[in-house]
C-alpha cells in the first residue's frame, strides 16, 4: 500500500487530479455540512419551525446549485478515468438533489400552501431520502478517490 503522503504528492499527481480532489472535497463538505449540521441546527435553534424550514430551503437550493456545479466540474476533470460504477454514482449524486429541486420542491410548496401537511410530510421524507442518497454517493466517491487504485479508476 502506498503511503498517503507519497500518493498525493505534487510530483505524481497532475493539476487536474489535484483540482478534482479539491472540487470533490468542497462538494462533499458543503453537502454534508448543510444536510448534517446546518439544517438540523436550524430546527434545533429556531423556535418557529416555519422560519427554520424557510431558511433550510434556501440552504438546500444553494446546495443543489453548488452540488450540480461541483459534480459537473468533477466529471469534466475526471471523465477519462471514471469507470462505469463511478459514473453511475456520480450521476446519482448530481441527479438526486436535482430531482428534489425540479420535481419535489414544487409539489411540497403546493402541499404546504394547501395545508395538506400529511402530503407535505410524505414528500419531505422522499426529499430527505434523495439528499441522503447524494451524501452517500459523494461519500463513496471520496472513499474511492482515496484508495490506492484511485489514479486509475476514479
């Protein structure tokens, strides 16, 4: 097994590889921070759940935009080295939040405005699952990129 310091040294990695690692790190860090710290913290700190939800929605919208940007950048930087499984995981990591934004967000807004909180809760559960899928997929990409075979596959 190659020591991490040797594997990641500038002498044996290209600028594109280092930039890809930076983009993947920013993507993972932002996604995990929003999903695991910021949004739960809003609901814990703010006494008004409607306000917490409104602020959380803004964070999720920003995460969808940044996640899409970082995901596409990562794909462009690594496209020649992505194997089939990495491509599927990458598409899932980009696509799950986009499905939330394009499909579920309008449905959730309609349910909330109509006062159908049961429907809103169901859709919220699906949205949570989509963001969990994105978090796990990005985690898989990070895990895979850190493996000794990373230079050939991810």
